[in-house]
C-alpha cells in the first residue's frame, strides 16, 4: 500500500511539513507526494532523504510533480 | 538536468555572489551599508512615484526591477514559470504592509540586517535577533496548522502583471531620468540629499539586480526560509546561503575599506535596541506567515506567483503609510508613531496566525 499526499497548490513549508508528519506517524512503506512547483519537489526530496529514505522525483501524469518516498 | 544552484554549493555560491555585489554596489554609489535592501529600495520606489513624500528616500531603484525580470527570465529558460494565484491575496497584502512597517522601524529587510552587520553596525544584531524571534513565532503557527490555503493555476498573464509593472517602472526611469539638483523630473521624484540621492549607475544596478534575480530563482535563496527551515526541520540548506552572504559581504567590505565597527553614527541606523528588535519581530513574523522574505517574494512574483506579487505591492503601499504616518525610523530614532505601529502590527500578525488554521 502507498499513502498519497496531495500538496499541490501549497507553498513551503507545508508540503515538507505534511511529508514529515506522515513519515513520523504513518507506517506505509511508500509515500507519494504530489506538488506543483519544482521548489516544493526539491524541498520534499531534500527533507525525505535527510530522514534516510530513498526518494525519486518525476513529472506527474496529473499535472505538476510526483515524489515517491520509500522507507528503508 | 541537475540544477547546480539547488545544491549546497549552489546556494553557498549564490549567497556569496549577493554578498560581494551588495558591498560593491555600495562602493559604486549606493548608500552606506545599503548596497542592497529590498525593503528600503521598495520604500524608495514608493517615494519616487509619490506614495510618500519623505524627501530623502525617493529613487526608483533599478535593482528591484532587475530582481523580478531576472527571475522571470530564469523561470522561462528552465520551464519553471507557473502562473498561479488565489491563496488569500488580501491577507498577503496586509502582511506585506506590516512587514514593511516593521522593517522600517528597524531600517532594513533581512538582507540589509546582515549587510549592516557585515559593515560593522552593531545595532543590526538586535534586528537579526528580532527577525529570528518573529520567524520562530511563525514556526509555532505552522506547527499549529496555520495555512493560507492552496493557490490555483491561472492565466499566464496573471503571472506577467508584476513583471510588466516593473517594466513600466523601468520605462519611467528611462523617460524621466534624474537631473542634477532637480527634485522632480516629470512624474518621478528624486532626492537631493540622504540615502535616496545615492545610487549606482542605472546599468550597473539593473544588471546586477537581474543576475541576482536569475541566480536566486534557480537557488530559491530566501533569508526567512533559512531561519524557518533551521528552526522547523533543523535543515541548514538555505541557512548556508544566508551565512555565506554575510561572510562574503564582510570580507568585501574589509577589502574595500567599508568595515566600520560600532553602534553610534552608523549609516541608515538608530540605536534604540528594543525597537530595532521589535520592528524586526513584526517583519519576521509577517515574512514567515507569507512564506518568504521580501527578496524571495520578488523572485516568486517573477516565477508567476500572483500572491507574492500582491505581497510586494503591499510592501510598497506599506512604505507609503510608514512615512506618511510617521511610523518609519530615522537615524534620530523611532518615528512619532513607530512604537504604536509595532504593537498594532504584532496584533494583526497574531490575529492572522491564530485564526487562519486548517482544522485537522
């Protein structure tokens, strides 16, 4: 199962806050974060990798960008 | 393609670039310890177009125009121009107004605070502490769910409006250039003395402004974000850029003989520590609640963010209130109503922070 966070339209620090909150609270192996600016994508990726997760950022088919975070 | 400027060394080099050229702009004609100050320069623009009539701070600063245009060019070149708007614009306007009012009680934006420090002005320490305090209060609101709501994608022309306003300002500057010993040319006001009368040549100011706008768009340089991310996430990414700015400006000032340590007699400064601190608490909190320092708001506006553009206009209008109502400080100390303005500004920011929360 993967958990999806839709942070599109939100500006920083909100996407990062939502991601970190999910990393702390949830237990899904995979978290998918949707954002709509490159800045948010970079920030979410930077925050998740600093927590020791593997991250991958791609364009999203729903518009904007998709960051896939996998716990180690 | 990897964006070098988004890496640690990228942001450090951008901070260093800003620090060096801010110090050099001062050498090339800008006022003392005010090579670049986003708040002061927007205040000078407000004076140039007559929104206030403080005679010593009127000049249509080309650096601000360059920031927006440079960011716009970078955003288009790297396909990052995203026209967006609709996240509580009226709140952003009000935050812009009080951010400016607070900054002008201290006499400077966050960039200016550290540039003053790098020039030896000890009063800046209280401003920087206030800035940190204000941003810290902001992080408490973020933890409590403060959120101005999402933006929406919109017409490209929405994102173009502030860059077009800036292009219009540039046209004014070219049509009505400063004339020696003349306080007005056409619709633009000019200062004959004081900080407003000191400026680097147009091409230098505009060119350096545009390069900084370009680099800052690529690197997401933000001084408020530097403090916020450190407090909120213990992240030092943006902070390393901010620190690099201070060090680079300090070294450059030292080399060109612009470092004069002390508290009294500093340029564009007063020595009322409590209000240097208090003014920046209000400004820092307003920047935090609006999601960016005044520089960052200009760069975001260049990327198509219509809400950031509203914040910028709020700051310019706020400068009008500041000087017309006697809220802004001068080297003699705080203005007649500056203290009241700090208290009202803090109350307004707290009202916004407490009431605009999304319930989980």
